[in-house]
C-alpha cells in the first residue's frame, strides 16, 4: 500500500501530495524548484483509519438528514391554512 507524502515548496508556497511507496525529493509542479522533500508522510494504516472515520461521520449525517424532515417555509404554511378555510 502506498504512503501519502505531503510536500511544501518554500519558493512559491505551493503544496501538493503524492501517493508512493517511498518518499523521494521532487520538483515543484508550480515553480519547478528542485529537490523539494516531503514534510509529512501518512502510513497506509492511518489512511484507512481516516477513511473509516470520514465514512462513519458521513453515514451519521445522512441518517440525521433523512430522519429529520426539512422545515416548511412560512409561505407554504400560510397557503395551506388559506386553502383549508
């Protein structure tokens, strides 16, 4: 499984990430600065944990959105009352 390597270029303040097995110095894709090293790397296990946590939060948000109906605008309530008279 590849690692996720985060790069920061001091020359142009550019940031990017690369997923690869090994961390190597690279060239900045924005200003072509040479030999930029990654400042942080995430392990594959951490990436899986992050993805699982995001999936749980998304599932909880979807359940909450489906369980709670959208509020009815005031204009719709007024029209319903007028129609029922």
